[in-house]
C-alpha cells in the first residue's frame, strides 16, 4: 500500500522530528527517498522557519545521515 506524503509547513520541532522519522523509515525500507518524499521534504525545508530548518538538518544528519544528500544543496549545513 503506497503512503501519501503531504507537503506541510513545520510549526514545531515535533513536526520536524516526525518528518525525520518518515525519512529514516523510507531510507531503511527503500534505500533512498521516493521522488514524492524528496520533493515534499525539500519544499518543507525551503519554507521552514530558519531555526526549524536547522533542526531538520541536524536531525537528518544524526538519524538518517545517508539522506543528507537530498538536502545539502538546498538547505546548507546545520
């Protein structure tokens, strides 16, 4: 069953942590991110408050380091 990833604007660190959990799970299941997930997360990163964007990048680096390649050129380097 395919999962739908919705594009959201993160309002809290909990929103970011949930997104990172989704990324980690998809990386473990698929070995990478689907195009839909990649686009949704990049959009969320782009429109995020700078503090939440930095939190996102730190959490990805800590919890799903192989996924950093999807975000390095977009966000910078927490």
